[in-house]
């Protein structure tokens, strides 16, 4: 039986908590990682409606994009709104897991799902995260043992670049050393000078795994005293906030707004458009959720139009003066497409499990409709 902890591990392999903003609160909020869980509900908000939906469906896990406890609390009494939700989840045996800004920057993540829903292709981050700090571990090994040393280093955590694993590079060369009389060299003789063919082997290693990888290298290496270097490096990735790409064919702003309206779920918060409806657009920037802090980035990246949410009057007015069209499609609606993408990826990872994507509209403006 799949357990809550298995779901957590699958989520965190896709949306690493280390990618979350420093102010964010992501991860397992309540629930027992050892509890059985064959069915999870994915929703944008942890509110009464989605908690009630989780209870009605009998799921073992509620996964939400927005945090429930973003600020520190000292108790969860049921006289408090959030305390009531936590108590309900605990009583019903339902775990709560949050993936927020770590899902925003992930690749694929929240904005990738929004771009896909709108037909925006070949996307790249609108505001890329800086490269990851890492190390490159270099060693020198006889050709016959090259692959076994690479295997050992890979098993210890080396050699992952994006979705690829066991990534290594080598080049043939020659090494030389003088062995003391008391040595027991794998190549050459004690007390003599040796010149031997060797391979220089390089693998990228996450900083946190350097010690483990070096330990594995030393165990697997045939030499009594293997030589190795640990060099600082930076590893590029595709993470970042927002996405920008192109439509398959140019269209008008009015037609794109109609695509947005049909592709995203309907709420009482109507889609707002800034710009000339007959203007031709092709290069589209998107950001799920509140995105008016990326208006300048969208302009700098050459976007014709920027689709996001929670846009304020003055930034939109200034963007219009500078020629950038804008579509405000609502916070909840622009993040909702990610739920189905995340649910599918996690289910594919775990195998025999069920996922349900909530269609309960929790956009707070819908309550005023």
C-alpha cells in the first residue's frame, strides 16, 4: 500500500522544498508519513470547501498550492478558523501537503502548465533562478576500472544533470608517481617510478553529496592513494518564475483573450484586458498567480502580451504606455492548471494510486458573485 511518505517523496522529487522562497512554508503540514494513502485530492487553496471535499472523497492526502500556516502559530484551537481545518484533517486521518513557491519555479511547474493551457510553446523562465552551486569531482583511474568508479560515484549522488543521470566525462592521458618501498601499488612496483595510462574522469556533484561521493570514489578506486580534485562549479537549470514563449501562429489580443477565457476555469472574477483588441500578438509571457512584479521582465524579454493575475492599476497603465498588452485572468484560475499536471506526474511516479483534481472554485471573489 502506498503511504503518505511515498506521496511526499514523489512531490519533493518534482518540487524540491529547497527551491521555495525563504518566507514560504511548504511541505507536510499535518499527517503521519507512515499512514496508508491510495488517493489524494489536489487543490489550490486549503480552505473549508476543499477540506470538506477531501473528507467527502475519503482521501488520505490533500495537496494544495497555497500554504495554510504561512505565519508562525502557537496553537490550533478549533475556535480559530485555521485551527478548525487542522483539527478536521487530523480527526479524519487526512494529511495536508503544500507545494507553493517551489512549484512556481520548478520546471515544469505552475507557469509551464499555464503556458501549455494557452498554447504557448518553447517556453523559458521569465525570471530565471541563479545556477545551482555544486562541485566537480575529478579523479584519475586506469581505463579498466573507469566504469566501475563512475558507477560507485553515481550511486553516491554524482552525475545528475537535469533529468539525466550517470553523466560523466573522461579523457585518456598518462600519470606518473614514485612509490615508497613500503607501498602496495595497484600498478607498478614498490620503491620504483611508474608511468601508466590513466583516464581523467569528471562528474558534477551536489555540494551536500561531495563527502559521500569522495568516500565512494576512494572505496571503488583501485589505487592505494587515489588522486582527486574537488572543484567549485555552477550548474545551469530551467527553474525560475514565469515563462515566455511563442504561439504557434500570430493572433489578435482579443482572440488570445478568448482562448484564455475558454482554457481556464470560470470564476466570478472576469478576465481583464489592457491593450488594443485587434493588435497582433505572438510572443506571450505568463505567470501563474500574482505577477505584476514581472512586468518589466516581460517587456525586456520581448513579450507582446503578458498573462497573469492580481494586476494593479498603475503598473498596468505604465506597461500600456510602453506597448505591453496585459491579460489579468485571476489568481486562482491561472494556478489551477498546475493541479492536473502535478497530479498526473505524481501518479505516474507512484503507480497504482488515484488522484482527483478539485474543481471547487476557491477564488475569494467568486463569493461575491
